C-alpha cells in the first residue's frame, strides 16, 4: 500500500496541555473547548467530539484535513493529528502505518537521519496483542526498505502513533501545533480598546489565549477621520474572530470629546486626556455588558503616552482593572506576533485613527494626575460621556470563513 492509496484521514486527535492541570475543574474546561471546536468547525462540516483519557477525538462527516487546520486556531489545543482508520487487525494496521509513515516522510529532507519510534495504545483489551507487542510487530514492517529512520525510544522526533479501539484502529504521524492556552470563555469577558495599529489586536489575541472572551470598542472622530478607518477596524475584528466563536465591536463617536479637550485643556495633556476619556467610556460599556476588565495594547515607553507616569494618569480614569498584555514587549516582538496571527498587513494599512486628531506639538512625558483632574474640571465630562454612549454603533462580526 502506498501513500496515495490510503485516502483521506477519518478523524482528528486533539491534545491539550494546560487543561490537564485543572484538577477537578478540568471537565468544565473540556466542555468549553468542545463548544469552541464545534463553533469553529460549524462552517466546514458537522462533527462528533468524544472525550477520551486526557484528549479529544474529533470525527467530522467530511473535510477532515480542513477541520484539522481549523483546529490549529482554537485556544486550549496543544497539537492535532489527522488519523487514518483501519480494521483492528495487526497486518492491516502495519500496511496502513507504512503508507502513513511514507506520506509523513515527504515533509523531511532526504538523507537526514530521523530518530523514530512506534507508540501504540490499546483501548480494546480483547485485541490479541499488548501495546508493546503491537509496537514490535509494526516497527520492522514499516522500517523495511525505508532509509533515514533510526529507532530511538527516548528521543524520537518522528512518532508513529497507533490507537486500537473495538470497532477501528487509528494510525497517525503528524502533530500539527495548536495555539495552546485556555479555551476562550473560561476566564470571563473583557473589553479591548482597539485602534487600527499593530499592538491592540495582538493584546486582544493574548487575552483570548488566556481564556478571555473579548469584545471590542473603537473611537471614531468624523469628519476628521473617514469611514475607511472604521472599516479597517472592522476588518481587524474579523481577522481576530478566527480565534473565538463570536465578536462584537462598539464604535463610539469621539469628535465632541476631542474638540472639548482641544478648546479647554492644556495642549501638552491632550493625548493623556483623550485616553482618560476612552477609559471612562470603555468602562461604562464594559459594565453594561458584564465585562470584568479592559484590555489595551499599551507597551511601556513605546510612545509619549506610555510612560509609567502617563499610564498611571490614564488608568486612574478606568472603573475596572486594565490588562496590558504587551506592557513589557518590545515592538519587534509585537510585530512578530501580529504576523503570526494575521493582523499585521491590516494594521499597516495607512489609515489615520482618532489619536492623530489635534495632536499636541509637544506632548507631556511625565503627566501628573492632579493636572489631569484640574483640566477635566473645566469640561462637562459626564455630558460628553453620555452623549458619546448614546451614539454608539454596534457591529457583530463573524469570521470571513463563517
């Protein structure tokens, strides 16, 4: 039997890492992961998910390869393996295993010596061989005539897996990496302040990775900022929606706020005061939707508003904890992550956002909270907040593949 004769895989084995450490709470994390798997794959095919001894098996009705690739974006998953089914007979298992191994070897450069082993798991105790006996039966049959493989039970880089069940045996080699982390939704809901830049989408992705369900808020200053800027943010939310079942974007009008700060506040403090108002508005929205925290893309020292002093002034206006996943990242690290998650190209489209409106010629570097509060005393802060919230636009965003 050749690699082309084995056909398509029948199912996908799903392994998780951190979930295994959750003790008595592991079941609730597993159920959340199963819900997210079903939601992610719903546009592709119906499927059946089974919990088995610290991992999941996903059996799609069709398009198994597409399902395996889609699961690589589901948080909580460490690796996935497309697996081929065969009747539970040692000779037939060895035939399919040889073809599956030959297919996997196409991914490796010729001439390289690859540490290799067979690793069987026998769920059906009526099967005529133990796991070790099946390993020893299959190994010489798949190695016969094969070059470049060296048996190494302790340090194998290529592991031929065999799982024997009552009705079927499954053979697999490839282990495709998942994103790791925790299933989205297991740690509650947060609201991310999303600009059109590189950092805030990455911060949202990192919050999802830690199990947070993320909704988004952005600020729009028409007519100084056009509709293309809003569309860019919607597209960023759509790209991030690949990693969680549902995404909602709130678009808040911000022109009146910025004009009031321009006309009545000290010029060097404009940016800090803009951001304090953003924190107030985001906090009100977050409390309405029962979010537990805000998320921002702030990184220490990256721009003038992100000194410790200014971040302290800005954060003091929030009514909820402010999570800053990128606080200690440098720009290159954030860019690398943006490329990995598929937001970098969108973020670098040259569209201005509201932070560029009425920029001060010399922004304050070490702001003082008492100066911010004095400046805001000259503003109708509550009225500005209420009018902005009254003009909110709500956009529910699905991933483009949904």
